[in-house]
């Protein structure tokens, strides 16, 4: 439980109201979120809510304000709140799971917090880590998730652990991947293992379960085809807040406050990672392994709407790990093996398809009127939206990039396998 006074809780609630975007969280909020608070920023769409003035050219010796080492290994993406950059990492081969904060101006390590010490760290895929889920932050608190190994709320001022929840058990097989998101007083998490598949809402103040809804299925018999690693998205449709959640062989929308299923669409795919994009009454979802497709789904239905509410399907070079991005009515994405695509979001028709090169896990973001695609080889391809692939610059850093960068006022935060960078003019 929070060891907080009533006045402190009231202050936190008021700060929350100011912090959240009207399109992504608290109903009735009028101010726009200005900080990169979760995976892919406000509501996971890959766009900062205000101009971040990111330089488009950098290297190890150019436009790097600071570079600092990050202990351990983790593929969680950096997030920002109150002048602190937060991320998670695992040391001692997953035996210690940590949260770190760094000063956004200097890069100084401010806090190193031991969150969990699992007796038996889970097995992870060679391409994954024990600390891949991205934290979510709000003024005063950071929420970290390590899959079946535990979820926690940390006081971001003093580093004290407010609560821990260690009962969301599932068999990941490949290690944790789903990141938590905040909505109102709820922390929302996808839990899709080989053994159990459900979506859960925790009370963000106590860690107690508010609702837990099992996926309706159907599932295939093979356990490996039942798991997923996706992150939910919250979106308002017809005055109702939907938790849109991708799982193996299906995507569902749930009532954000009750967990009641609103609609579902059935497809063929598992081990899903990409976030769902939302725009008005349309969701864009990648269907997962082994042959990923990109589907556009009308969000206004109820029940099983597989036959009635799928607007179009695109079947070429759709990513299995990174997420698409929507810019000016077009969807841009890159396959895991480096083939980029641009398609018309209203029709699903291809505009261009071309090779970017490299291997991709990081999701693209949109800053300074350009798309940034980051690959495992440490390169960032700066792409101008156009009717054909237009790479205006290729930037290189030492190390591997799998985490998604975080735009900040005046720059960009990039995490590699070993370091954290602030890119600034």
C-alpha cells in the first residue's frame, strides 16, 4: 500500500490529470502530455506531442551531448518524467532485476534500484533479455514489469518500492516482452503464455487486481502457438474506453473499467510483439508469426467481428517485432530483415516497398518531419515521407539498437546494448 497522506494522494491525482493526453488516458483531460512516458510515447503511437527539435545527423563524435554505460542487459526502451530517464536492466544473468534513472541533462546515474531477485530467472531467447518490457512513468512514480518474475511500483523521488505484485504467473518460453500501460487508476498488462492467456488491470496505487479477463480463444492445441508478447493500447470509441489487446490468433477489445470483452477478431498468428496503431475508429494490427499480415479493423463492432469489421489486409513484408507508424494517412513499417514499406492507411494499397538494410526490432518514430528507423547494426536511417523510399541520412553508433528511442525536448535518447546516449545539437 502507498504510505501517503490524503493530501499527497490528491496532489498526485491532480498531477496525473495534467500529465495524460486526452486521447490516451484520463477522460476529460484537456492538456496534452509532453513527456515520452511509455513504450513509443503517449498511447504508443510513435509521435511526440510537441516538437522535440531532434538533430537529424549524429555519430559517436557528432551531436552527442553525453554517453553513459548502462550496467547489465535489457532491451526496455527509455522513458522520461520529471527530468529523469528511466529504464530497466538485468544483471548476474537475470538474478537481479533493476530499475535505473539518469539525469536527462547530464546523463548522471541518479538511482539504481534492486526491484526483484528471482530464485530461478526464466529462460530467455538469445534475441531477448530478462528486462525487455518498457517501464511506464507518471509524476512521482515509475511502474516496472518483468513478466512472470514480477511487477512493481517505485517512488521515483526516493527510489522506494511502493508495492510489488508477483502473482501474474505464465510460461513465456522466450522471456518477458509485454510492457505495461497506464489508464486512469489502472495499470494494464497483457499476460499471454503457453499455459495461460489473459489481460489484467492492477490498481496503480496498491497493485491489487481490479479485473482479469481470460482471452476467449479459440487457440490451437500446440502450447507454443498460444503465447504473445504485445502491449495493450487504450482508445475511446463512441464514449467507451477500449483496451485493445493483441494475443495469439486473436485481437480483443475490453471495457477499460470492467474488463468486459467488447469485440474480437480471429486471425492466424502467435508470438505477437508489435503495438496496435489506432486512428479514429480504425485499428491497425500485425498478426504475428509465422507469416505476419497487417489488418485494418473497424473498432465500432461488438462480438466476433472477423467477417464484418476487417477493412483490408496487407500481406507483404509485415514486421513480426517492430511496430508500424502512421503519418499523414500512410502506414510506414520495416520487416525484421530490413524491407521497408509504405501503404495507404485507408485502402491498404502499397505505395512503395524497398530495402533499408539490416535487422530490425526497434520501432520507428516520427520527429522533425522525418521517420527514424533503428537497426541491430547501430544505424539510424532518417527517412523523409515520400512516394518512394527517401533515405536522407544514415547515422551510426557503436553497439546494437533494439530499444525504441525516446524524443525529448531538444534531443533524442538512444539505448544500445551497452550505453545510453543523448543526441542533441
